[in-house]
C-alpha cells in the first residue's frame, strides 16, 4: 500500500513538473516573438499611434488577423495567446484593488500579448507579399 502511494505521488509530481515545464517553455517562446520589433507599417495599419489601451491594441490586431488572408497556411499561434490574454484580463480585474503589483504585472503581460499579435500580423503581411510576388512572377 505504501509503495503504491509513493509511486502515485512520484507520478503526480512528475506530471506537475512536466506541465510547469511546458507552460514556461511556451511563455519563453511567446516572449521571444513579442520582443521582436513591430514595423511602422503594421503600427499604422493597426492604429497603434492613437492613444488606446493595450486591450484595444490587442483587439484591433486580432481583428486585423481575422480579416487578413493567410496565404501561408493556418497559423495556430494565436489561440493560446488569446486565451492567455483573457486570463490576464480577468487577473487584472480581480487584483486591481487587492494587489496592485499583480495588476501591473498582468498589464505588462497584456502589452506583450498585443505586441505578439502585432508581430504575427507583420509576419503574415510579409508572407502574403512574398506569395503574391511569386504568383505574379509566373
């Protein structure tokens, strides 16, 4: 009985460590993309010069991605970031008065989400231009 309990405990701890590793690996990849510079053309297309909150920047970039064609195939990088953004918005609302430092962290993370979507929009625009140039060359 004790041996099976120890085995179960080791299994649960291993699963928790694997989950934490997967989450931190995803976040590192997410922040790597979000750290890339956003082109001026994308900033102008998304309206990032207008005084707006990061939520509005994220929403406008996500809407732009929905409307723009993706000639390079399906891009599955957006839905986890959208889910993360919604969770961060909930954390920000819940901790605004209780823990202001946590609210500040969630605002910085939401800003990274907006930059991520803007970078992906720029990559999609470049990929679409390349596809269009290749089609015109025939």
